[in-house]
């Protein structure tokens, strides 16, 4: 997922630099969504870790 986030950010930057604002906007929006999903996953893993629940046996 992190690789997808990096690719979307790079696509948004390149498209914005070349003047493709529509594509840049879509890529930036998707990057925000993927970032949110990653952030929620990290928070869930941290909460489970502090509760003592092992995710990997």
C-alpha cells in the first residue's frame, strides 16, 4: 500500500507540473484516501499491540 501511495504522489506531482490538473487532482485525491487507510491500519495495529494482542504468532 505504501508503494501505491508513493506512485500516486509522484503521478500527481508530474501531472501537475505538466499542466494536467484534472489527472493531478484525481491522483492527489486517491493518495489522500490511501494515506487515510494506511493511517487507520497503523492506529489499529498500535492499539492491538498495546493491548497485548499478538498479530503474528
